[in-house]
């Protein structure tokens, strides 16, 4: 059989596109008719229980007599209150992310000797393989740092002498290796991105053995390698609050789904990175910053509640912002009365905001947090309890730290990989069954028609 060669200048592809689009439509009533829980969520937004875990728990409400009752938010890592963990290492004036990694991977808080030993192991594994930067990162630059991180993780498979081994010891080794190297891959990928697409000088810095994750990230990210301890400790805190969030969030669940199939560690973590890249998941703080800049550009006095309220009303009416009617940074799938991550970030970021001249910006975010719940319920005719989520403040914190917007979501991944790795091992070691949900097929049986008889 011979085929006519498509003409690039003709409408052949449009014909193909229109035909394909028709094949991907479903009746609007299909989900309700078959009682499908879209997004694996109940009607009240509660996630369908898909497993059990001893790693993390995000708690924001209780169900009493079938009703959702709002409570103060709580985030636990291996049973420890995340807020208390942060207060502990802040009181001792030290970094906490490495301790958080240890807790998530090993299920307990380390002794000083155990923590020092673990930090040395991480330091020894931060250095990328020989020619990795040139062959994997420099030779094929990308406009997406997240995609480059996923490629980088997958490429580490080729440098592993036992990449497919799924013994507990081997998976743990691989996880520590990925956790150590991912910040370096991300920061170097950004330097290459700036050089390849914006003509900036290419400054490729290597990891330093005597400093931790947050310090190394800032050192490699910045062309002059300079940072203050205050900046590094605030970034370290940001990484702790984003390290884990239970097994049900999209990226962690993606990691668990792949792990349940028996695939290798590199594939599972790469899938989680791909999930986090999605704007409905990891890109929310960017949307907050876009909304924030829009508000600042369109009102005269950011300290005037009436002006702020009027513009937020325009956003809800889809007359301003991105036209989707959403006030980004407000509301959460789990947290109701408060998001503990937002409370912690707000508490420790305020001083730096004032010191760096972002006091008015910080105050505007507080105004958005204060005004939105009442405005939202009045607009929607509801009495829903909503709070600021971590994304409301994290974008401004990153901006204060001089972190470019392109690195907001990659920084999220650098933090969350600790939780992903713990869930990877737990899924593999405990579930022993591939995740395979059902889908209701609603197409009708159709008889085959010979090609010559088709219209």
C-alpha cells in the first residue's frame, strides 16, 4: 500500500486534529452517573483513602457525624510535629534540612554522631559523575529546569553499577545519592539555561564539602557564590516545610504508583518531578507572584483595604488576574483553619522582609490573607472556612532571597525529594501489589468496517 505524502502547507494536520479532538469527549453527566470520584476525591474534597503510611500526615479537619469540622492544621513527619522540629533547630541556631532527611528516611531523630555521619555521606555524594555536567546538562540545554532535573535523575541510572536492584540497601543508597545530587543538578541547569537562552556568562560552580544543602544551593545558583547565613537558614527552613506532605499529594502518589510496578528508583523519582512540574501542583507559588504583581500594578494604595478588596472582587469576577476567578495562595485541599507551613514561613520571614525592603509587600500579603475568607464566602454565598496556604508567602520569600522565578518549582522538588524517597521505599517494602484502579468504559460495541467502505 502506498500513502500520499502530507503537504506541510495544507490543512491535513487540522483535519487530523479535529478528528482526534472529537474522540476525547465524554458526556458531562458520565462521572455523576457512575458515581466516579473525580481526582480520587469525595464530593467534600476529601481524598479517597488509597493506602497507609508511617512517613507523613497532613491534618486539617475531622469528620464528625458525616460533617467536616475545621481544626488548626498540623503537619507531622514520622509522628513529629513539623513546627516543633523547626522550633528545635532554630532555637539551637543550626540548619535542619539534613536532620529532616534523616528523620524521613530512617524513621527517627538522629543523635549528634549519627547526624554528623549522615551529613558527611551527603557531602561525599553531592559531586556529579565525571563529565555528567558537560554530557547531560550543557550539551542539551532546556527551557524547563524541571524537565532537565528529571532527565538528570534518569541519566544517573547510567552511572549506577546496580541501577535496577531493589533490595532495601540498594534503594536506600540510590535515594541518598539522588537527594544529595538533585540540588546541584538544578542549580547548574539554571546557569546553563541563562547562558544558552539569554547569553549570560556561564558560571558553573561545584559543590562544597563543608556546607549543607541550602548553602550549596545558594552558592552554586549565584554567580558570585556569596550568601549570608540569615539567607541560607531561611532557605533551609523553606526546604524543611516542603520536604513531606503525606502519601496522597500528586507527586508522591506518582512516585508510589511507579514504585508499585517494581521499576527502578530513578524512574520513580523522575515521575514525581514530572508531576510536580504541573501548574496545579508545584507551580502554585508562581501563580501567587503573578497575581501579587498584578494587584500592585493596578491599585494606588496597597495599604487601603477598600482598594485591595475591590481588586480581589475583580479577580473573583474573572475581570482581573489570569481570568480564572481564583485568588491564589488561599485555600487548601486538606487545611481549613490554618496551614502550619504558612504560619511558620510567615513567622520567620517577616524580619528579613523588613530588612530587605519588602515590608510593604509582606503587609499586602497579610491583607490578602485577612480579606479573602470573608470576601470569598460573600461572593460564593457559602460559609466555608479557608486559610492562607504556604504558597501565599513562599514566592515572596524566594524573591527576597534573589531566587529567580524559574527556580521556584525546582526548589520545591529539591525539598520534596526527601519525602518521595521515603515513600518509594515504603511502597516497595510494604504494599507488594501494583496500583491499578478501575475505569468505567462507556463506549459502545462497534462492528469493523473495511477501509474501502468507510465514509
